[in-house]
C-alpha cells in the first residue's frame, strides 16, 4: 500500500490546517472532492477552532474513521457505538505515540517543551488511519488497499 502521508504533509505546506491536510489526503476514498473535504474540516485546526483542544490531525483521523465505519443509516443509526469504540481505540494509539491528543500539550504551549510537531501529528494520524485500513481481521476497517495508491 502506498501511504498518503506525503500528500497530507504537502497539504500542510500549502497552508491547510492540520485537520484539512489529513482529511483532504483521503477524501476521495469516500466520494468527497477536495473542496468539500477542505470546507468540512476547516474549523477543526488549531485544536478545534484554534482553542488548542483536541489536535486537528486527531479530529481529522476521527472524521475519516466515521466516514469509513458509519452505516449511514439515517432511519436507524446503528453504527454509532462501533464508531465511537473505534475512535477511542485510535485516540489511545495516538496518545501512546505522543503522550497526548491535546494541541496545547503537543505543542508545549504551557510547558515550553513540545511533545510533537504539527507535521509529526499529521504523519501519526495518517499512519494510524492506514493501519486501520490494513487490518483485515477487523470488519470496521477494510477499505481495499488499492484505493490508497
């Protein structure tokens, strides 16, 4: 499988927020064009609206997992619990790698000691998403590898 990490990192260099960089790197897998993905994820950068809360790359990861896992059953929303479980698992993986999912902590704003750069967070969010895709024994994450090239 070819990773889309470099596309996400290039998006960031092009001025996208961390959230936009990640969501736009994978948007075509879900039938979204890049402009739609850009608009949807716009307010989540800087730790959700610039409030330094949950990292934008992490919220993008959550959005992608929701897109991947949701049954999209408007009449009987039946996938919420499984999607929320998947998101908790992804958050834990990110936290294990970086000690936090909070922008303020990752950037070291209060401590003066950054835990991870925005680019590092983008890379980790992408790799966690791609790991989920590669995991064939989990029915929740089974996008065909060929879609990632």
